[in-house]
């Protein structure tokens, strides 16, 4: 067989080099670099990752210079709704206790009133809709229209993990002596429970504060760590030195190697390929399966279920009923509509087995309203109505801790 000539080999090598140079140029032109010098191709951050020092410094400065903002730093919770605060667009307002509400609430409900407290993240808070369209407020209206004298108090806070919702109950929720506590279970929040600084979990998130975090000890008991949380004025320096910080051990979504610059990763093309291929190659070489956040046997899964269990026990110890509200995202609703398995069947099954659960997905999948109409990013007014109707039907069919208020009996 005739061997390729030296000239042909050189030509082939030159062709490969030219193709690689062109591809490198395409990636560089097609990508973008943010203020942290983090390169993105599409929505994908490309390794090596950049610590978000510049953006965090800017966000902290904006927070310090905006004393009337809607969100404020909280050493115990990470952040919370600012008492009497309002969002810049006027869509969100908090009362004197930092609750999304149009009025103040007495420490104890009036006789004959079913007091319901709701806890959770932005889907519970009612992001992107006016207060009257949030599911908590729509639930209050529905219950009263059906003859159940009720008030619903919204303790939801945007960006919260399940851990923060539980801590907010302990810090302020107990004070209002609710009869029923509704916990908005949004499965994606499982990841937030093993996260202490949101930009590591969601790079383009604008919350510049650290949060506390539970860990499980050898007896599978919850231990609270990183409390009080890092004060705002110290956050930029902590992030700048995060690679060597002891806090890195508490952050599931931080890997020191991902932030380490190497000569070969100066190529954006190689960085792009490496970002997508490295997890798969690592799994093949090390034999480790990818982390399944929703596996009840994984650390995130075990921790999340332990938090919900502790939440329930504490609520019941204070004389209230605890109900989990399943808040599905569009992907979950689409999977269900196509008779496909959802991403977290074992976790939802565990909740069904151990807790009272309202399955709002049944209301969403009514076959009349297209799934996209339920969302505007978060739930639209229609999406919030579906949640409210599901809960109202559930409560109307049951006598929980306040049967007189539920049944209308004196």
C-alpha cells in the first residue's frame, strides 16, 4: 500500500489547524463575556469559571445605596422581604412584618377565622403577578366565597430554599399561631438546600447574599451551619478568596478545579468542548454516577426530606396542621401530559407516603388551558388560580385543626 507523502501529511495537518482556527473564531464571535470576565456560549458558562467578584461587588453597593429596596440582608435567613419595602416597579409590597400583604395581622386570628400560613420560594411569594393574583390571596377569596371564613398570610420569599422557608417559620411564622401551614414544594429547590451562595447555583442570579445551610450528622439529624451568615460588606472579599475558604466545603455547586486557569483552557473552543465533555469523561474514568438531586438516597434528597420532616414536626408541635403543596414547573406538567415519568417520582412518592400533599398538577392538566398559559416565567394569574383552586378543594373536603371554621359550625 502506498504511503501518504510528506506533503500530503503537511497539507492534512494544515487543514486541521485551519479548521480549528475557524472553529475557535466562531466560538469567540458567537460567545459573550460578562462583567466578571466569564465567557458564555449561548446560556452555557464555559470553563474555567470566573468568580463573580465584580457583579457581587456591584450588587452589594447597589443594595447599600438602596435602603428602601424590597429585599434586605438577614443574618439568620440570608435575606428576607424588607419591612414596609416595595419593589422598584411597585409590584411587590411588604407590611411592617416583611410579609407580602396589603394589611397588618394580629398575633392571633379572630374567633371563627381559619388562619393559614404559606411558606416557600418565589412561586409561593407570587413573583411576576400582582398581590391579588398570587395563589395565597386567591385561596383566601375562594375559601371565603365558599363559606369558610379564612385569612391566608404569605410568608413566601423569592429565591428561598426549603431550609430558609423552615427557618422563617421558626423565626416569625410561629408568632402568628396559624391553624394550617402550607409548604410550597417546588422540586428544583432541592438544589438550593445544598447551596450557600446563589450565584454558584445560578450564575445569573442577582441575589448577592449568602444563606445558612443544614447538614446531616452521623445520626441523620439536622445541624445548622454558616449562621449568622456573612455580612454584606464582607461578601466580595469572601467570594474573591472562595477557593481557599472553608465555606467551599458547604457549597455543592463549587468545584475548585472548575475555576483553575490552565494554558490550554485559554482556547474558547477547547473550553467549550471540555465544559460539555468533562463530566461525562470523569464519570467514565471514575465510575461515579452523576449526582441525582432528586434521589431520596442522595445527600440533597435526604437533606431535603429531613428539612420537610422537621418542618412538619415543629408545625404540629405548635398546634397546626402541615400540608405540602406540589408546585410543578412546565417541564413536569409537559411530562405528565405526555404520560412520561417526571424527574422526581421517588421523592414525590415519599412525600405522598409521609405527608398530606395537595397535587395541584391535576388542576393544571384540565385539558382546557394550554400549559404555557399558566406561566409568565413564574405562575401567571391562571397558574396561581389553579394552585388556589386545588388547595381550596382539598381544604373543603377535610376537617383539619379548626373544624368550626372549616364547617361553619358554631
